């Protein structure tokens, strides 16, 4: 130690060094090899100290990366490449660490990723880390997070000069600020070939458990997958839009609240799927990121409320239980109220309450349909069958929200597939319901223009048609004919066989007239046993007479519908107008009355079954 002190004190003077050697003697001189070794070690450490004081760029270029999982080799396989084995995750509970802090973090803080495992990030930050080496310069690679609705995600890596490259995406940012616009976050990774690059992902996601695993895929493969996804989503939203328009049209046409509630339900359901799949943020409000979270949390509760309203409308639970009706009303009103409160004051507790209320709403909906089925509601079967796939598909996003299921195909697309199955079933059930409900009203309306026994038009309809034919014949000389037919043996059939056989004979007579009429002709019942057949032109008098002959012949055919081989006996009056007869359209009623009188005159002892009447 003495020689070291003396040496250090007089190191710069060779003479002093010699005197020190002489003073200490040969015994202390024998310790000089240790001193020389210390000097040699100092000479070796000096360059390293100087290197340590150089800029960070030199450190990034010359020092190896800290140890970690093996790098992902991006070669000829265009992906998607599974990076699970190279991916490490670290949850920063406080959310205060920056990427520089994460870069120098110990490897022990990062744990291997476990596919299918969900974790609640809020209020912290989830960091992911992996290494990748691009081996083919002709392929451009993208990092894709296959999950819509993530709040914020940023990718960091150092370029060849040691500078950070940062890209960010997520629902908190305008779509125009994303590295690549799309439904999912997509990032560009380094194009440098052969360089081992370490990537860091910073993920912030509030309240909903996170379980998505990023993938690496080439540009071409990503473009093909994106086109396929957008085509399928376009088909779904196109069908949803068509269903909404048709439902509203039916609601107006039938004045039916069932179709109205169905249109509202489909609108809310499609809006929810637009928010969940990222279509809304991409196309509907790309520059309004504040709407993303509001839609994701508010639209599902509004959709559940609309579904309960729809079921309550078509099943009317108040017929079976007033308590059940009040329960459906309460849940239906409470859902959107809680959704608005959660949107204004978002917390983990309010989100848990939303999930609980949606689950309760599903239970109430099932209970309402079950009670309607037990009570024998004719329409509940089709409504229940239509809702079954949607209720099953609702379980997947609920399980994801509860952290019991990871993000995947079923959590994102199951509701869309279920809706495609649901729509035609519900439409069929609604049409059956509205048809059965409107049938009595339609019959009452039809009585004004249709004979209830024969199904033919009534006399006023025939007068209107005759007026139109006269007007047409006056403007364009076009001959037409009016045939009046009387079932002459109706009273005989009724007296011998009763009213039922008489009615049956009238129905048979109407069928025989329909058989000879053309599509443009009009057949009507104009009296107790009289029928009218308007043959619209152009038709000649011989042709009208031929039609009358066919009617007579058809009545003589025997039928098993009449007892004792009875036939139908007809008398026919023919009125033919050429268009130059001077009969005005306003005389249509008088023409019909004149021909009816001529037909009655034939029954008073007339032997001729066909008579031509001059109008």
C-alpha cells in the first residue's frame, strides 16, 4: 500500500520514481507487478468508459439487444404469422411507465402470453414485447390487432439510427390519424431486411377485459382478408337496411305497432353491430372518436330495451299477467336510463350494472315468451323461434365482458350470423300475426265490393265498370257486350232440397261464369238469382252470342254437388254496344236496369234461353 501511495503521488516524475524504488528496497520493489497489473486494467477500462459516454445511437448500433424470446422470422410465408411464442406481456398497474422505461425493464417483468386469457387493464397499461426479423425485402408486413373497440394502442420500435418510431390507433383517435384506416388497428413494421427489431405495444383499454393477440400478416394477405370481411359485413348491413325499410312500410300499410317496434329493434341491433365490428368508427363517424365508446356501451342496452318492447308488443303479456307486464315495462325503461348514466359517468360498477341488466332483460324476454307459449299464443311460437339464435349469440359478448371468454370470431360475428337467421323467421311470424288480425277488417271492407256467398263483385262495381266501358267506347269506337244471366231453377232447388242446396247452386253458377270470362272481363252478382258478365271490347255480337251459348252448355253439365243429377238452368240477355249507339257513360245504371227488366220478361213464359236486348 505504501508503494502505491508513493507511486500515485509522484507518478509524473521518473526521477521521483527511481528514488522511491531505492528507498523502499528490494522487498517493496517485489510488489511492483501488482501495481503494473492495476495500470493495465485502468488502460482497458478507459475506452469502455469513453464508449459508455457516447450517444444512444452508438449504443443501439453496437450493443446487442437484451436477452429475450427468439425473434420471429418473417420469410416467404405471407401470414398471418402466429407470434405467441415470441410475445411477452407486462401489466403496468399505475400506467405511468413510458416506452424508455419498458425498454430497460428486466425480462422477469415480462411473462409469456397465454392465448384465451382475459385480463382487466383499467386503469393501467398493458405492454407487449416481441422481436422480429424481416427476411424477404419484397414482402411488406403489417401488425394487426384483430379486435375492434380498443381504446388506445401504440406501436414503438427503433429504426436503424436508434430513433423511436411511434404509430397509434384506437377509438380515442380520429380515423384519419390511424396508420392505416380500418376496422382494426393495423401498423407498419420495419422494412429493414435482416435486422433484429424489438417492438413494443402500449395498450390502454377501459373496463372491458382484454384478450386479443396481435398477428403479423403481409400486405397482400391483409388486403384479401379485408375485402372478404367487408363484403360479408356489407351484405349484413344491406339486409338490415332492407329489413328496416320493409318493416316501416308494413307498419304504415297495416298500421301495426308490431312492425314499428321491430323496425326500432333492428335499427338498434344493426347499430350495435356497427359499433362492435368497427364499421361505425370507419364509415359512420370517422372524425368523431368520442362517439365510439358512447355507441359501444349505450347501443347494446338500447337494443336490449327495444327487443323487450318488440316482444311485449307482439305477445301482449298483460293478457296473462299484469305483474309480468309491469316487469317488462320496468326493465325496458331502466336499461336506457342506466346506459345514459354510464355514458356520462363511466365506472367499473356502472359497466357491471349494465351487464347485469342486459342479462336480466334476456331472462325477462325469455319468461315473457315462455308464458305466451304456455297460454297458447298463436304468434309466440314464431317469435320465440326467431329470437332463439339471437339470445344464444348474446351470450358470447356477455361472457367476454365478464372476462370468461377471449375475443375471437364468436364474440365479434356470432350476433351478425344470428341476426341473419332471425330476420326471415320474425318477418314470417309478423306477417302471420298481422294477416290474422286484419282478416276480419278486410272482410268487412270487402263486403262493399264483394258478394259474400259467391265471391263475385257486387252490382255497384259492375255499374262502375260499365260506365268506364261506355266512356271508352265513346272516345274510341270499340264494341263491347253486357250479358245478364238468371238461374231460373233456383226457387225450385230451394223448395225441393232446402237453402243449403240453393246456395250451393249459386256458387256453382258463379264458378261456371268465371270459367268462360276472360281476365279483363267483370263478373258480378246483381240480384237474388241474377249475374252480370261485362265482356270488354273489342267483341262482336256473334262472339257475345257464342259466350252465352257456352254458359248455357256449362249449366247443363251434371255435378255431384247437386242431388238427383240436377242441372243449372240459365236465361241470358245480351246487350251489345258498338260505340255509336249514343249511350252516355251516365246512363250505365239505366242500361243495367233495362236489361234486368228484359231478363225478368224472359222468365214469364219465354221459351228462348238467349235474347238480344237493344240498348
